[in-house]
């Protein structure tokens, strides 16, 4: 059985991924800011100590071994540049801590865990199309956090592949989740679909299938790869 720690598991892509992974027989411990579920650890990533507490709690629940880390938690709140300096900076720092810093902390714990045990492991980073092409004028922070995640992913892949520690990244475009729904509406709703050649946004289950592939099936030679899933709205 594969033991998996999945952040941001309570809704959208994370919830779909948890369902898909469990259907494959994986043991999944999730994370949410608040949760009363027995298989989900409450952890608020705005708190610096939360990633460590999550990691230790997940280890305890999974018998001391985690095989796969999936960094999926994300914050996507607008942060217009005409806010006050302190409001803008607070929003920037919250987004960075949730989207990037917590993912970095957990990735560090995972790499150390696997190296100390002398076993292979996998990290799947759910980044964003925004990490490649940027985002709206109110989302500098979001794009920067996802670009940072991609740079971190490549660094992990390059430096630990020889030890069997693999890293994969996924860059969805708009996905039909509550997080993206408000953004779509704010940017003109269906009119925004004109920028997506496929003619629709992705479904959470589509991204979950890619997550599952990376977590369980992707060949080791794919380490370092970034898989786009944006309906051809950004091609590289």
C-alpha cells in the first residue's frame, strides 16, 4: 500500500485526487485549514509551525512512513495594487506562505525522511499555468508563488533523482472549482473561455487523474517533468 500525504484535500482538485488515489488502494491523509474528519489533519499554513505539525501527525497516522507528498493546497485571493501597503503586503505573504513556503517545508521534510530511511519517494506539486504565463494584475502574488513552486520542483528533481526521490509538477489552467469560479466571474465569466481553445475549463477529476498518474504510475525517467492541463490556452 502506498502512503500519501495530500494537502488541500477538502474540495476541488484535492477532494477529487483523494477519491482517485483511494480508489487505487492508496492510504491518504489529507490536510485542510479546518477539519473534523479522521483522515484529514487540520493545519493552517498561515502559521509557520503548521507544516511540521501536519507532517508529524501524518507520519503517526501512516505508521511512520510516507511514500508520496502531494502539494496541492493553494490560496487564490485577489490583491489589487491600489490597496494600502500593509494590506497588499499581508495578502502577498499569506499567499506565499500557503502556496509556496508550506510546500517547501513539507518537501524538505519528505526529502529528509526518504534519505534517512534510504528509500525512494515522490513529490507531486500542483502549480498553475500562471507560473508560466503570469496572471491578472490583481494576482501578482499567485503567479509568483506558482513560478517559485516550479523552480523548487526542478531543483528537487535534479538533485535527488539518483537517490530515487522523484518530483513531478502539474500546471492546470482554469479548473471548475469554487476557487476558480469566483475568478472567472470577475473576469467576464464565459467570455474568458475565448482564450481556451478547448472551449471549456478543466474538471477537477481530470487534474486528479494526472495527480494519480504522477503519484503512482509515472516512470522514473519523467522526474523533473511539468505536465500542462490548460485546454491549450498556454502551450510551450
